[in-house]
C-alpha cells in the first residue's frame, strides 16, 4: 500500500517536471524505460551545462591573469 502511494507521488512529481502525458496505455516497463531515459537526458544536459560554464570560467581566468600580469609589468 505504501509503495503504491510512493509510486503515485513519484509519477506525479515526474510528470510535473517533464510534462503531463497519457500514461494509462503504456506498460510499467515502457514507463520505466521512458523515465530512465529522460533522467539520463537531464543528467547529460546538466553535465553539458557545467562543462560549458567551466570552459567559460577558464577562458575568463586566463584573460584576467594576462591583464593582471600586464598590470604588474607596467
């Protein structure tokens, strides 16, 4: 009984984040595969965002170091 309630809560919060869709006609396996694939997609997108921000930070850090060294030499 408790697992059923937890499953319904999980499905409701998942559908709020990923969009509401008709899950009455699909099997548990299909729903599980879709959930797993979309969670992996979110993790990959966050990883892409973090790496992009890291590269941008490194680029600005190099520019700041160059400007700082020019300021020290002058």
